[in-house]
C-alpha cells in the first residue's frame, strides 16, 4: 500500500460485516452511464438524465439498472461494492450488495439479485474514492485498493442536495429558493462562474421551458429571479402561478442542459437556446412563446 494514502475503502469496510469479510470473490463496481442519451435503457425501457439523479429520485429503477449485467462479469462473484461516478475519477460509495445469483434474463443480459447488506450505513454516500487512471474499467477486483479522497456530509443535507456536477443539477423550487435565500456557498460558487442553457420541467403536465443565461453573474444572476417568484417573469410560467400560487413549489424542477462561458454574448447564448428549443419542441409543446 502507498504510505502517502491516509486510508483505502478496503480498510474502512473491514470489520463491519463478518460474512463480507470472509468472502473470497468481491468486485468493485463504478456506475457512470456514458452511452448517448437516446441509447440509455433499463431492461428495454428508456431513461433520461444521469445515474446520480436516477439513484436519488428513482432508487428502485436504479437497482434494476444495477441488477442488469452480463453474466461473465459476475460469475461466482459473492459481493459487489458499488459506487456512483462523479467528476473525473471521483467515485462515491453507495453500498455493499450480496450476489444472490441470476434470477432472469433480458436479451443478452442477465438479471441478478443484488441484495444490499447491513453494516455500512455510516459510510454510505459519504465516502468518495479515487477510482484511478483506468476509469474505463468500471468493474474491478476488490484487491485493487482505492484511496479515500474525502468523507463529506453525503448527497443531501437539510433537503438540499450537495453540488455533484452541472450534469446532475435537478432542483425543486423549494430547494432552489433555499439555496438563494441562504446563499449556500458551494452552490453560489458553482452557479456564478458560468452561464448555461437551462430547462424548467413541469412534472404535472410534462411541459418544458428552455432558457439561457448570459450575464456576468452567470446562472446565479438569472436563477435568483426564479427563486424570488417561481416564474422569473416568463409569461406562460407566470400564468400557471397566477392560477395557483403554489404551482412552482408543487411541480417545477430546474435542470442544466449545457454550460456556456461566463463572457458569452447574448446573441451566441440565444442561438444555443433556439437549438435546444427545436430539439425539445418547447415552442410547440412547451412553455416557450418565441
């Protein structure tokens, strides 16, 4: 072991579950779906967004994703130690799962029964390791030591998700408002350093609003308007909130689609915005008027 490493995930997991300690075949698994969005499926059903959001918001579907594997990768494997990939090679520990074997098959994949085992709750979602240079190798043998690079508060605190990456931003109105009312430092630092193309999703009817930011305060400078009112003076969003003052609180989600430079011009940002409107049909089917 490298003497410069303070601890490895293997050291932190040891002594917490006797059966796991005595297992002979264990694999480390790093989940980060790099397939194009239109190719992402779970047992034949498409899913959108990141695996992080799937894990946070649709945990049962995430488990279906984890359970769908090629048999050859896990033959005779007794346990998997699972991680969610974050920026770069950072990987967040999300649990230890016992392999109860194959319980079905879908096309060329087998469906495993990976059952989470107790004893690791204090570490779950808080420990982040460096997966190493070969991040493409998403499943590795347990003997490959992974250095712990930090232990933090976890994925969410006081109903506010920790900032993981721009691709993983998915905020309810309550969360957005709290971030701005309290000026949560980590979120402010990330949102005021760049601009973006963003989406507001109405989970009540599926309609979408596409917008862009192009100011010196970045995303923070535009989204503070939404935090104050829920609609940011966007006409059709305001119409819904005028009918029901709690509409944004109940149904709106904020998502980042594409990052833009802090010094981007208004014309450049609007050109990108127009492209996304065409991609997602937000003019004909959503809340955009022009």
